[in-house]
């Protein structure tokens, strides 16, 4: 899991916009803000076993998505 200080996090509106952009940049993925400790989550639809990643920042979430895709052989 990627971590960052809250001071480095984008404002709420910017963070929501960044989360909305994830499916456009990573087709098949959905992203949302978790309830606990402000973590962000993303999951790839129709994957088996389920692909779910989490991070404290949207940039970290993007890195986690890319790492998960590489691990499954979906990304070079």
C-alpha cells in the first residue's frame, strides 16, 4: 500500500476529479474513496480472482493499478 501525508493529498474536489478520471485512463477499473482513514480503492471489473488495490493518494492508486496489471500480465 502506498502512503503519503495528508498535506500532500489534493483537495477533495481535485481528488474526486482524479478518481473519476481513472476509468478513462485504465479501462475496466472503478475507483472510489473508502470510508476508513481516507484510503482510495480501485477494482477491475469482471476479474477472477478479483483485482483490488488501495492507496492514500490518487497517484499512488494509479501506480498500484499498473503494478497489479503487470503482475497479472496485462501490462508490459
